[in-house]
C-alpha cells in the first residue's frame, strides 16, 4: 500500500470538511451546533489519521517535534483550503443572506449599544459590511490554526505517552 503524505491527507480532510459544510448548508442546518461539532470531529479525524500514519510508519521517531511536524503539514493544508472556501463563500453571499446578517447586527447593536445614536449605528453597520469578507477570512484563519495546533499537540502528546 502506498503511503499518503500529510499534505495530501490535509487536502482530503479539508475537502471532506468543505463538502460536509455544503451538505449541511443545503439542508438548511448550518447554524446548528451539531454541525460545528461534526466539523471539528472531521478536523480532529484528519489530524489523527496523519499522526497515526506516522506513528505506525518505519520512519517514526518518538519525539514531539517530529510528530507535531507531521500534524502541522496536515492542518496547514486544512487551514489554507478552509480559508479559501470561507473567503469565496463570504464574498458570494446572496442578497437575502446580506439582509439577514445586517438585521442580526442591527438587533445586536440595539441591545448592546444603547448609548449610540441611530447615525452612529448606521456607520458601524456600514463599516461591518465593508470589512465583512476580510473579517471572516481573519476569523477562519485564526480559528483553524489554533484548533489544528491544539489537536496536533494533544494527539502528539497522547501518542508519545503510549507504548508502541
């Protein structure tokens, strides 16, 4: 059997995560919390697949840095593809989605920013709309990197504590 490199495992993991996201979105359940848990479960599964592949390979060295570098190669590809997907998805929102997001932000401002004037709130909404895509990309990048690092560090530590 041919060994699949960590970068390819990261690409496969990201494509499965994106496909799942599209399926959940088409089923109109993308806002449910179990969808987010499924997303993280798939992410953890991809990192685990990568770490276990290295752990069982003849090239395995029981060092944290070696294990983490294998997981890093996977989660960096997941991050890259996820950020591209989020960027495209955010930039191509439908007018209905834009109106809905604007309404939700307006409602949040009305509840939390009672001291602001309507003109100030409109300015805040306009600014949020202007930087929406960049903000979504920033959140996706940071979130994917942090979660990937946590899964990789945790998985690496667990494998190092196990007897081979």
